[in-house]
């Protein structure tokens, strides 16, 4: 993941494990955790260019910051969670859930809960 540049944050999700750790299915409309040291505030609108595993296409996502992890504690990464909005958010949620269908959670960790 790269820092915000000109208001845009880049989120590269290279594999299923990273998607599993980043995606927040319990958020209405879908959510995505973005590991970054970029300061954001709860409720702030953000623009993220995100990928899905094994795809090079960058998907423009908009959303609201709903979770902020201020500092690393050795277990969880510093960053923020965003609630996905708009048509691209619906698309990303749908594609992420297709990729994660049937994946067992046993032994896997998440960046959030």
C-alpha cells in the first residue's frame, strides 16, 4: 500500500490472504481496511484506487472512514477502515465476496476484528 498522493490512496490487494485480512464483510455496503500511516479522521471521505487479487485493474473507490488504527502494536497494522459507497463500491464488494466464498477462517488473521 502506498501513501496518499494528491488526495488519492493506493491499495494493492495482491492475493486472497491480503483480501481476507483487508475486507470487512460486516460493514453495511462492504468495508476495506487500508494499511497506511497517512493521517485520516473518522467520518472523512476518502478516494482509494484498489486492486483485487490477480487483477491489475485499479478500481476507484469512494467511502467514509469508519475505523482508525493509530499506531502499530505488533499485531494489527496502522491504517483505517472505510465503508464502501457508490457503484464501484457495490462492484468491489460483490467481487471480493465471490473471491472469498467458501474460504475457511480457521488459522487466518484479519487486519481488523
